[in-house]
C-alpha cells in the first residue's frame, strides 16, 4: 500500500514546441500531453527519474490528503463530461491511496485552469528555487493546485 504523503502531483507548465524527442516521450509516458494538465504518480525510482528528465517542463511536489480530495471532487472526470460526485469520491480516493489509479474509475489526467494571478514572479522558464515555476516545490504544490482548480 502506498502512503498518501508519498505521492507526487505533477503539473505540466510549458508547451510542446521545440521539445527534445526523449523528453517528449517521457512526458507522454506519464500522460502529460498539454500544459496545465496534472497527474498523480507514486513516489518511486521510476517516477523520480522521469521527473528529473522533464524538470524543465513540469513542476511537482507531495500532494496532501485534503488537496487530493478537492482535486478529485472538482476536476475528477469519469468520462469526458461526467464529474465525480458524492459517495464516488471516497471510493476513488481509497483506490488512489492504494496506488491503483487505473482501477479507480476516473480519467488519470486532471485538466486544470491556468493559475489565478499567474505563476511565480520569475516566470515559466526558471526553477522554483530561483523564484520561477519549474521543478520540485515540495508541499507548496498544494498552493499551486488551489490556484488552478
């Protein structure tokens, strides 16, 4: 069983023009095909390797239980038009906690809006440590997701 604090929320920040084919393949392998899309991934060596390879196009961090519940209830889709509601949210969260996103009954990609009031001051071409938007941001990913829901 995977601990919830050990799951990453990964959000694609930058677009597709001029992306190296190896990086493009890595982004597609974790289902991030468009900007402002978010996926939930387990904290393992494969995920860390993909995140390191795509660090110039995505941002990530450990998602909290409350933010995951909000994300599933507001942006979780069963099919292209049906949103997850009511009692389905708890069953989906249980499946996600067990690391079975394919069996959870929702689409694995959450489509988000651009963040309210924009990204950080440094823009989308600098790392989070340099006051930009890219790379690892730890628990501050929850603040970004809240701005994008």
